[in-house]
């Protein structure tokens, strides 16, 4: 919703396989008055990348390990021209981060953003400091048993 609000000329496609998440997305879109620019779908298939080939496209991907199957430029050549921000679920699939780097290093400038699990933000909202310590921890903890680095990949096009 944040991207749709900040980028008024942008069409946003959101995909999730769970109906509850789809419904929550619809509600958020309506509450933020961006429902006319958000398409909500179920499962995004690798073949759908070809629909957006040649267009400026940012893929924001957080699919709990599914990135190994979905983000394959050999099977979806259109990915070569798209910018990507990907949460790499190294904790679920050891080596996936390097696999993705190897797949995209010829076509993208890649920045690896390590995640050491710490959630220390410089400017927390004031309400955060009114929470009990355990509630503060729970508010920023993603329940991960290990690191999940991010890859920011800018197409060289």
C-alpha cells in the first residue's frame, strides 16, 4: 500500500496464495484509497513475467523460500530487464543467496543487504517506547531461526 500511495502513477500487483491475506490486502487498499491501482491475485506463475517484458518493472519478492523456483531467468528471460528486491530465505534454503547472485550477476548490479536479526532503528515511533520490553521484542521480531538477507538487484539495461 505504501508504494501505491507514494507512487500515484504506478500500477501495483499483489499476490498471495492465502485468501485471508488477499482479503487483508483488499481492505488495506480501500482504507488507503488505492484500490483502483492494485490488482490482487493468487499464485504468481513464472510464465507471467513475460507479460511485463519491456516495461519498467520492480519485483518485490518475499515468498518464504519459493524464490529459488520463481526467480529463474533461464525459464523467465523477462527477468533480465526487471529490477528486483528479494528476501533470500537462507535460513530455509542454505545457499539460495549465492544461487540468486549467480543467476543475476550478468544482467544486474547486485547489493547484498545482510540481516543479522537485530532490529535497532534510529527513530522508533513514540508509542513503541510505551510498550513493555517483551512487547517491544515481539513487535520487531520476525520469528526467524536464522538470517534472511535481502538482494537489491538493479537491471543493467
